[in-house]
């Protein structure tokens, strides 16, 4: 009888050992592309003041930026790593690129990352963070910039459709695009621009004597600080047909003390500041003069500025016009969710002076990651005891 009880106890130990040894933590669902996440996707112009060849404030220059805004609502079964994507489809010769889009987060009010937005080619992907595992009713919105180009664009704005495909269908969008026309020469023009969070730098040049030189900072009435404006020029020897001078070929910079910066008072360009240069526009023969303008920026939300270089020759017989663009990324996103409450803890049992058992393995001091190893040890112990019990039973039968 004693042997049977021992064998029964040993069998129970073995069963528990196998259970511990081969138990595994709960499986996590694999990341998937979720449908019906986006509730809206829209495209709108970045520039409020268009280039003078059109009076249509909804039109954008070919090759420039547009704002893309989206909103989403996430199903509660979504988990960290799940994604939602949008793809800008090419139709009618229109291409939309997000190749320049740097990753940016969608943040909750307390600064937690709800998702990360990335771009590649013509596709934007929203990848959800562990925030969605601990919250329900997760929703949010975001805005980023994309570049649009239309091979069929003309100087007159025309409507081009840009369908935006998502896993559950598509969102229609229409953008009015036009091609900028300029009087381009190798002796006068906009050299380039640099835009960061605090300043806007323009470089423009002339290699002929001009009556005056006006640089209109479009969309700059509330974003460009004329009081913080700096303007200088540098000269290099140059003749028609030469390549653009290198930095080493230019002389030392000279401040332009006579420059003026005034807002346009009315009309289509009332949102612009105009920086005018007169004496310094009289460039000596055989010289290329490069101007460098730096203006303070008071807005951190405008992703693109345009500048128009307007001038005339020394006799005011010919008007020249050039346009340039300065860009930066101002992508951002916000969201919210409802925190999933933790289950209530059981009331402590103090009857009889006893203590309550630990609620979790962590409270008991046992490391859950060590359970498989503990189970294997118990298996080995169980097998040894079983073998010993068989020897005891065999000896009892012989007796």
C-alpha cells in the first residue's frame, strides 16, 4: 500500500513537470495591414500666394509641394506593429512622391508615441506602437508634404486627379497644377535657397548692369521678419559662357546697407515682402555678382516659400522675372485613446492571521522566464523517482 501511494505521488509530480516544461507564453498576433483605418485623406496647396502668371490661389506650381492631411480610427483588436498604408496612384501623367519625407511620430497629449509615419516612393505607411495594446478607441490625424508633378501641365492651371489607394478602397483627390514660365538667362536668376526652423536664405545673381533688383518673398507677410534681414553680395570675374564661379573665385562679402524691405500693400501679392536693391544692381562689366539674403522666420508651420526675382535692364526696356522655391518638412501628427484599466486586485484575507497568496508569479518571486528550465528539472527528478519506485516495487514483490 505504501508503494502504491508513493507511485501515485510520483506520477502527479511527473505530470506537473511536463506541464511546466512545455508551457509557453501567450502568442502575440503577427503584424498585419489593417483595413478601414483612414477616415479621410485630403490634398491642399502649400503656397497661399501663387506666382503672378495665375490668380488662382488653389493652384500649385508643377514640381512643388502640397499638404496631405489624414485622419484615422483604429479598431480595438489592432496590436503593436500593425500598419495602415496609403499609395498615391499615377494617373493622367501625374506623379506624387514622398521620397523626401522623413519619419515622424503621431503623439498623444502626454507625449506617448501612438504610431510612426514613414514614406517611400509614392507610399506612406503608418506603423502603430505598443500604445495601441494598452488603449482602446485610438484615433488621430496627421499632415505631411508630398511633391506633385504633371507632365501635361501648362502655364494655365488645370485639374489633375490623384486617387489615393488604401487597403479598403481609395480616396479621390484633385489638384490644380500649372507650369511656371520664366524668362531665363545665364546672366540673371535665382541660385538657390536654404530654409530651416529659424531662417530663410536666398542666393540670386546678376552679371549685367540693371536698373534695379527686387526679390519678392511670396507668402512672407506674416512669416518673414524684415527687421532681422541681412543682405550682402560678393563678386567674381566672369564672362558669358563661363561656368558659375566656385566659392574660391568670389571675393569677400560686402554688406548692402541701402537695401529696403517693404510689404506689398494690395493686390494678389499683398502677402509678400519685397527687398529692393538699386545702386548695387549696377554690376560692372566682366563681373558676376551674387547676392545672399537671410531673413528671420517667425512661423514654424509653413513648409514652402517662393521668391520672385523681378528686374529690368539699365534702360528699363526689358523686364526679367525668375522664381525659386525654398522647402522644409513640417510633418506632424496627434492622437488619443482610452487607457484600458487594470483588473481590480482581490481583497486581502487576514482571517486566522494568515497571509494572502501572491497574485502573480512576479509577486511570488518566481521569474516566469525560468519556468521552462524549472519544468525540465522537475521532469528529470520525476523520472529518477519513478525509476527508484520501480526498484522498490520489484523488491517488494520478491519479498
